[in-house]
């Protein structure tokens, strides 16, 4: 059972904006550890989408944005496109576990 | 080109051992944090182990005492020695650079481990 909780699924029509939450605790996100976000298309390896809470690697469209507040973080996708259909995971460090943790994962569906 | 290529997966029986390899190109394994991340069929991502640039290591509770992460400087290769394998270790195992400040910024394509009698 992951210590970072995400909604199992979110959906939206093309062009809409969707957000994915990542809820942690005082031993991970709330302790100040960075949150990173990954996109995983079916049958492929994950891809880094956001690092350091809100930074985009080169090549990632600015439709993707990340933020962090308190014990939670969020990923927003604006201008939703068909190719955004994928699984999304947050990731951080947990001091109680003394290890790295991934969120439970969220499947994004474009209606 | 920065790349990670895993090998060594396969079908083993419960209690057996397996060693995964991950050949890196385009960067030096010893200068980076390197991890193994796994994904059971139909499930989410699970961090397994990390070796830091200084050589220290960490393991998830599920891997402690059974798995050993290591690296070969000359071959620029990362390894995961897995002993006493259990059916619940069945997963795709990804080699990864990080997590560091930039998160996990390089992923391998994954190698499949199946533990079954």
C-alpha cells in the first residue's frame, strides 16, 4: 500500500483541464521532499514529466504543470489531448520508510 | 545517446535466484544515483533499491535481505541480484537513473521476471 494516494482515474474532453492530486503526509511531501511526476503510456517505460515539484524537462509541453502545498501535490494538464491518455504517477521520498515512494497511480481518459 | 538496457529476466521457480543487468551508455553509472523500479502485472510502480554515487545503498522493505544492488565501473553496468524469489516478485523490472534532483530522468525498457512453479 503506497503512502502517496492518487485518484484511480480522471477524465476530460479534449481541450479541457484536468488535475491529479497526490496526497502524502508529514514524513514525505509535508517534510519538504520534492515531488516528481511521470507519464506511462500503455506497454512502455515511464517518462519524466515534472521534476522538483513544478519544473518541466526539455521537450515536455507547457500544458503540463505541477505544484505542491503542505502534504499534497498536484499535476495539471490543460488543453487535454488524445495522446495524454496514460497512467500518471507522483513520486517522492519518505523519511519514515527511509526510501522512495511512488503514488498509487491515476489513469487519465480523454472522452 | 543516454540509454539504459536491461537484461537477465526470465522464468524461475520460487526460492531460486536471478541476476538482472543494466548496461548504461552516454553517462557514467558511478557518477549518478541508480535505482531499480518494478511493476507487477496490472499494478503501479514500486521502488526497489538505489545505489548512490558514493556507493551507499537503500532497499524497499520487500527487498531487504533478499536483493542486492551493485555496479561495475569498468562495464558501466548496474546489477540487481535477487535471491529467495517469491511469486509476488513477478514484475517488469526497470533500471533507472535517479531519483535525484531531476527525479528519475532516464528509464530502461524493462525486463520481465516471472516467479512460478
